[in-house]
């Protein structure tokens, strides 16, 4: 049996961009995980104070070079300015994680206001599109990283999957479905350039989107009649572990996939 051994610091001398890295949710945990494998980091958020906290926590433990960039990813001009700043400091962008997202509140899709629709779609969909457009050409030129020149990971949601579409969070649900669709489209578009594109769809996790409150999560599940086969609220570090796998050489032949990490929630709907 052939066992592929991954080098411990497989992201050394590679740059990872993480949007939405200013809050103690998936972004901060993924940034720490990438640093543990040697990556240098570009941390983006609109929360400047949160970015500094993330940076300080990482620098206490790792030697990664870190650039923090306050930018609204729904604004293409701000994203272009971020790309310019990154190019002045770093020579590559190997990993891009489109993590930034907002929930949009508890509204069905047709009851949401136009302003809410524009805001949620602007961050969750257009934002990821803006950032990917700003950096994919850099990845295409990176022949030194062959066989894979770059990797893109989109943080979607179970709410965007066929089983998980949720009218209680209609616009959010639609935005994540769109991001999953873009994941597959970008995998087709960028595959010939040796760039992989995959999505991670978390279920219910203890993150700021749920106010870091397990009771709130349990109330939400009960109101929807949803039971978890693995009856635990998710730990954000588990999502970071999946992101580490996708960033590793072990995932070099995986693209266009949406990895659902939900304790079995999606498959359990209307079944238990």
C-alpha cells in the first residue's frame, strides 16, 4: 500500500488570503491553521480591530509574515486596492479563502427588503466574485508551484444545498447556493490553469453568526424540527481542519466539490 506523506510545513513560502478574518469564527481559525503549516497571510475584513486581534494571536505562536487589509469585498475598487497592496508585499498567492459572509436575518426571500438583498448578495456572492477576479491571474502565472499553481476555497453553507435550502433565511440561503454554483463554474474555468476550486458547507457551528451562543443554535434547530445524527454543535476548528486538507497536496486532484460538514444534518431532514 502506497502512503503519501505530507510535509509538515507544506504551505511554507506560500501566501494564503483569508477574507472575513477579523471575527472569532471560521476565518480566524483557518488563518491560524494555515500559519501552523508555514503560510504567510493576508487577512481581510471590515473590522480593523478584529483583524489586529487575529494578527496578534497568530504572531504569538507563529513566524508568519502577516498583512492586514481593511476592505469591503462587495466594493470592487476596494478589492482592487487590496490586490495592489498584496502585490507590493508578496510575490505569490497560492491559497484564497472566500470566507467573508453575512446572514441577512430571519426573512423569507420574498419578504426581504431590496436593501437587504443587495447587502447579502453583495458580500456573499459578489464579494467572492470580486476577490477571485482580483487574484486568479496571479495564480495562473505561478509555475513554480506545479503541479497545482493555486487553490481557492469558498465557505458556503448547508443552507445553500438542495436538502438545506431554508425559507426562514431565504436570501442567505440563495446566496450560498449561488456560491456553490460559482465553485463548480470556477473549477471548470480554472482547472486548465492547474487551479483547484472547492467549497466547504458547514452546518450549525458556534460562530459569531449565531452570537457564539449554543442555546440560540438549539432553539433554531428545534423551531425547524431538525435533529442532528451526531448531536453536537460544530466547533469552528473542524472547518479549519477541512480547509487544511484542501490546501494540502493530498487534495491536489480534488476540484469542483462541495464538502458538507454538518454532523449529518442535511441527510437527516424529514428522516429522523
